[in-house]
C-alpha cells in the first residue's frame, strides 16, 4: 500500500520470514507446562525496554480476571515490557481465586524478567470455569531459559492456540531516511469469534516510537474496520483482546496524530490487523471456506458495516456456502433483517463474478457456474445498495458438520 503523504516510493512490504520478534528489541517464546496434554501452552513476549502499550478488550460482561489485571497494568503508566499467556484454561468465571491467580502470573513473570509487575500483561484462553493449575504455570515460567534474544516466535504462536488448526502471523517493514520500521503481529482465534472490541487474542509488536494516546486511537480505529468485522459463530468470548506494544527502538522522533507519519503508521497497523482477522476467519472451527462480504453504496459506513456483518454472520448463508448452494434469498433476507433501512427496489447482489439480483429482483444466471464458483476456498459476496458512497467489508467462514463435532466435545 503506497503512502503519498510522504513519498510515492514509501510503502509497507511484507517480510516473508518475519514475525513478532522481527521489530528491534522484542523476544518471544513458548513452552509446554502441562495445562494441555502435549502441545505448548505457555507463551511470552518481552521487550528490552518498556514499550508504549494500548489494548482493546472483549465487551462480554463476564470479563475474565486476566483482562482486569492487564488493564490495570496498562492504565498504570501506558506501557508494558512483558506479556505472559497461557492456553487451555481461560481463568474465567473463577472468582477471587481466579483474580489472585492472574496477579500471581503477573508477579512470577515479572520476577523472571526482572521488570516491574505493572509492566506485565496477563492473558489466558481456553476452558471457562476452571481454576488455573498454578504449580504447573509457576514451573513453566521457571523453565524459561532466556528471555533476552529469544527469537522463537513459532513456539509463542503455538502456545496461544486452542482449537486453531494453524498459527497466524504477519510482518511488515518500510524504510524512511535510512531508518527501517517494522510492525508485526500474531493471533489466535477459531471459535467464539464475534467481536465487539476484539474477541480473540491478537498481539502486535513494533519498534516505532509513537505517543500513547496516538497508539490507542489508531488501534481503536483500525479494530473497528478489521477485528470487529469478522465473525465465526456469533459468540463473544469472555477473555480476549488485541494488544499493541511499541518500544521505540527504531530510533525515530516520537510520532503523534499531528504528524504525516501517523497516516503511514495507521496504514501499516491496518494491514497487519486485517491480515490477522482474515486468518482467524479462515480458521473458524470446522471451516472449509473464507467468506468476504462487501457492501457498497450505503448512506453511511456504519450502515455498510452492519449489513456486511449481518450477512457473513447468518447461519443460513454460512451453511449455503458450505453446501455450495447459490441461495441468494438468504443473502437478501439478511440484508432485510439487519436493522438498516434500504430501498429494496435498488439492491444488487453478486456471488463472485455472477450477478444474481438486480433492482431487488432475481436475474437469470447459470446455476452450474455459480455452484462451480462456490467450490473456491475464498467466496466473495458483493451487495450494492445504490443509496450512497460508503462501503464496508466483513469476513467470516462457512458452517460445517465439523463445527458441531468440535464444540460438542470441547470440554471432553
């Protein structure tokens, strides 16, 4: 994506082998501590210096203790130097003992890293309603051989997974006046993904020096267009969040919202968060296809976003895509119950390159051609409301037999 405000030659480039350790000064890793039977279940991120931090959190009222502890850490002085994450146990709906355990996780990691407790964020994901096996977590933290210069991002990515089938990551770099700037991200998410402020785990690291309020503003704006525009199953988790750490080790002067570079930073953050969002949607529990819904011609961006997310969240649309059935009626039905006022006699709908509805009425199309298109791994649905100039895009996945199988046996 080119950025003309500074120079037409300045653009973010994907780093093929990059990860959350690629930005200067960041380390990460993961171990198996015994919460899960075999797979890694304890991960960490560490910055050589305190990093400006911002986060967005789940809006589920049963907000888990780790989120409360992380919010307290970030709110203390707007910075973090370390993150400790466990998977396999959400430490949610666990009362006072759960909160004490979250504080204990923060304490033991701070001791291991030799940093202040308030500079540590705590994150948990997994089964709800069970107390953490603290002895295993303490042993796991003690087993970490080195925090500094540990560039084992793949182990971190594995350690945060629950029902995910693949790790999720991205890394970008650009160069301005002989300085290299890096933004990278890792995420987990497969089920209970229907965010309203971020319902999954997302971690972004960058070596850019940026002011705290500016970082928070960028994250909130980007989240609204990326993580908040995906849905797997309509359920909002109790635990999850998106966290950004910016340690300033690229050596630039601090960027603020008044600087041209803010636009540049926000575009890079958007690319990272959108990529992670799409990877999460593609990895929905039991999913076989990624669905992208684009709504054009809306009166407001909000209208477009609501309609797009309503369509991609429809169980009937999801099952039709899984069954490779071009059932356009389910799409227009979702538009109709989205709560957004539209002119039903103007709407146009396309499945991939195939026009199926025009002026609110079905058009003749080749059923076999549409079925053949629906065999693709990525399905695009475009709705034009012909009412304005605003657009919105949402991402989701199909709903398969395996989704029921996975969730029917999640605790057993």
